[in-house]
C-alpha cells in the first residue's frame, strides 16, 4: 500500500506498481484461510452447468466445498482439494456432478485452510471453460471469451 504525504492511499501509484509485476489469472483478490481456516458463504445463486471449478493456491493446505439449498440445508460435500492452480475441478463425495442443482437457487460454502481461494465458476464442460471474458487473453485462448478451459494450458 502506498500512502502519500497527507496519509491518503495513492491509487494511481498503487495501480502503476501493480502493473509492473506478474499477477495470477483472476488473482486480484482472494479469500484467505490460515491454519485455523477461513469460510466464505455465497448468496443464493442460480447457475447453468454441472462442473464446479476453482482458482486455488493451497499447495500446503486444502479446500472443501459444501453445496447448500437456498435455505442453508446441506445437499452435497466435496472431496478435499489441495493444489496451486488457476483451474482445479471440484469433485463430490456422492454426486458425479452438479447437473441436478443446475437452474435452482443454491449457495456454496467454501472452507479454506492454509490457502487462498481466488475465484470459482460453474462450467457446462468438464474442460472448465468458463465462457467468461478473458480481458488480456493468454496462451491457448482463441477469442474474447474462455471457450477451451484446460486445453488452453495444454497447447
């Protein structure tokens, strides 16, 4: 953080300083969990698709996800996830995928221990293609939206 002589954050200087370095894809902000853990509960949301993906930095930690109905009742729990990647697929203990919850109001509860959750999305494809805009592009991406998912990393 940069503070000017008046004690105010210098946004212009902070932005310039940020662009000089390397930033993780979708990594501008994260939800951090220390050794005691951190939790994020989404508002009720509806999605189309059946595969949940996360951008996670938890090589020495883990992430667990709970799928809840809009009233907070537990529907399903994920297997623990460990890793440091911008595209990790969430796998479920009982369900093969989230097709049964598609189009219904649900909530996700993310529990992170010793790591950072940067983003999550639900994709219709097991490739993890988000169908979202990709801003600055990247290797293996062919247009203004992510239509290829993990294949972009393999090219």
